[in-house]
């Protein structure tokens, strides 16, 4: 009986370790994404953009091919700099949770404008959360966003 238990324990640990190394495509942020930012859940789109995300080491996100497709006003009409972060956690039952952060900075003649997004992983390849803009007098605001995999 004791020999059987000591043989089963390492086998179970080995199977558990195999499960830790597996990954799910639903947790992969790599790819093309489209964002819609509104000032209320049912309000009109204030900002919209498309971009490509690639995971980097240490929970970072490389943001490339960034383009505003709609920008209310002149807050982000010039060149922008984008940075992002992404973390995931989950369990063996496929319940994945995570946080997402992104900052878009634009420098214009009136000063610097910063768009900040903070959110989390949603269902069906979505990222949702809240956004805010700070900067020049005409460039302030806040609301909610949804980013969908394209």
C-alpha cells in the first residue's frame, strides 16, 4: 500500500507540472486590435484606434502600427508615443483574468496630451476598462473603452 502511494504522488506531481506549462490561445495578446473609447457606455465614440500588440518580457506590450481612426478634436493629431503593459493569471479550469494598461502621449504646440487606458481581459478576445485624457485645456475627459481582436 505504501509503495503504491509513493508511486502515485510523483505521477500526480508530474501531471500537475505539465498542466502548468500549457498555454491557451485565448490568453495571447499578440495580434491586431481595434479600440472604441466612449464617454459613457452608450455614448458616441470619442476616440478610436487600431494597433498591433506583441507581448514582451516582464509583462510589457510592444505597440506597433498605431493609428487613430477617429479623434474628437485636435488632441492627438500629431505624432504619438505608445506604451503598454499586460499581465495574466488563471487556473487549471480555463478561468483567465488579467490587467491591461496603455498610455498614448502626444506633444503639440500647446503642450503634452496623455491618454491613459486601464482595464482587464474580457470574454471573446476583448479588453475593457476606463480611459482618461489629461493635458492642454481642450484635451481632458474620461470614459470607458472596448478593444477587440480584429
